[in-house]
């Protein structure tokens, strides 16, 4: 506005200066008067009307004023046009500056929002160290992070089991294991091989051809989440699990722009999974997959106290591999480790979810059977003996027919807390 006012004032000033100059020149210049008189006398015979010299001067004056007005208007138009162009350029520049400022503010707000999300996520994941709670929090956080207004992301978590070296379905968000053709896959399976090899997120705008692990009749369950991501959760170079996410296509469109944020989220989820896995590994025997002796003894004392308090039956099985020394001496310790791994897997397969299997030491395993034989008239021993025979037969079937020393058998000892007990059962580990 200030620029336009200045330009208008300048135009009026120039106009009055021009008029004054013309008037002064016309009235004070006698040569011009003589020239006009000569012109009048020369053209008077050709004029259609009878004009005297005074009338001719009036005509010349009017024409001069018209010419001056035309020049003025033209100059004014040029100046106004230039001013308008300048104003448009200034407005465009101001608009660009304002847009850039808004974009900077938006980016700052987005970064602050992402930072707050990461802080909230970190606090939520480190609040509890229980594996079940952590894996639940991981899939919820992954779904929340990648969901948009159009669709919630469908997420499943697959864990790499070290004892079998396979990926197992662990938990889902807005889905369960029925969405997939299997609950266990090899890392080399086409659906997982790419992400396991590259150790980087795999983005799929159309996943129907690449993810053969999804049941085609269940694909509609993902709704508007028609794109997919497979995200490896890893610490250093070790992949602990894989997130399989079905999300809206808009998420993939903005993924590259927000890659730093997503990488930070995957890092937080990987750390949480590492905590969950390490918490589990801390109580497991790495070779056999059964619980280690320290954890088993702690749980045994707790179960004895619970059995005494509620008068529940409690049974204990001690498993010993017959002639296991011959395997190590003849075939070597690697083969002996393989045997222990197989038997540990068989034991875990044959016990219930509430039972606890552990490695007592060497080739000995120990199994805790809470509440086994409740209501039995024979003092609770039948259920424990049945479980012991089932485990013995399972191992015998596995190694039956093999050449010595691999034609292995096991011996199982059974201890039962009788009900009603003759005296309270107490346990103390020998030093």
C-alpha cells in the first residue's frame, strides 16, 4: 500500500510539472508564436471552416493538451502496470515466505510429535519386562504407528525360535494365526526370505503375489489395508523376529519422507523384543530349550508353597538318559548335544502348558507337574505315572531301531505329594 501511494503522488507531480512547462514555453517563446502564425497563414486556404488566428490557437492548445494527456495516461499506465507487477512479485515472495514458514512450523510440530511418540513408546515398552506384555505392546505400537484415518494396520509378530531355527506366529493385532497358511515357516520361505536376507524393511504395494503365506480366502479381512510391510526386528546383525504389517497405501507413499522416524520406531520395538527374548533366555537352557536349573528350583519352591497352602497334588519327574556316556565317548560331544536337544524337544512336546520342564544337569531332566492327579483315590500317583510313561514311550519311539549307541532309552523317577499329606512337604536344594 505504501508503494502504490508513493507512485500515485509521483504521477500527479510529474503531470503538473509537465503542464507548467508547456504553458511557460508556449507563452514565453515568441519564436513559437511567429511559427504558429506562419503555419496558420500557410494552411488557412485549405481549412474547411473560416478560422481566425485566435481560434486556431485554441485548437492548437486543445490538441496539445490532448497529446499531453495521452502521454500522461500512457506513462501512468506503464507505471501502474510496473507497480502492479512489483506488487504481485512482492505478494508472491511474501506468500512463498509465509508458506516456507508454515512448512517449517509443520515440520517442527511433526518432529516434536514424533519425538513425543517415541518417548511415550519407550516408556510403555520398558514399563514391564514380562514377555507376554512386551510382545502385546510391540504389535499394538506397530499398528498404532502405521495406522491412518482410512484404515487400522493389521499386524502380526513372528519370532525366530533358536532351538528350531524357524519363525513362529507369536501374536497378532486385528488378526490371528488363521490369517496365514501355517503358524511356522523356515527363514528361507519365499514370504520371509527377502527380509531375512537383506535385514531391511520390505515394502509391498501389492502383496498378493509375494506373500504366499496369507490365506487367499482370508485376505479380505485386512479391509482397506491393501499394502504390506515386513520389518525385521534385530539387534546388531541378529534378527529376533519379523513384523508382518498390512497397512493403507498412503502409509507407503509417505514412508520415505518419514524414514528416520520409522527407523527409530523399529529400533525401539527391536530393543523391546530383545528385552523380552533375553528375559526368556535368562531362564532357559540354550541347548535343550527347557528351563535352566536355577529358575526351575525357584519355581519348585513356589509350587511347593502353593501346594501346601491350597492342598493341591504336586508331582515331580526325574528323567535320566540311559548309557548317554557311550554317545559322547563314541560319537563325540556334538552328537551328544544333538541327542540332548532332541530329547528336550520331545519332553516339551509331551508336557502341559502349566507343567515346567528343566535341565537338571548333564543328561538329566526334571519335570514339575502341578495339580496332576487331583481327585485320584490312589494318592495322586496315577496321573504322574501316566505322564512319565508317555514321555518314556515318546523317547523310545524316536530312537528305536537306530544303531548303538543311538538306540537310546530313558529312565524316569516319580515323586508325588500325596493328598492328604502325612506332613507338609518342604524342599531345600542341596549345596
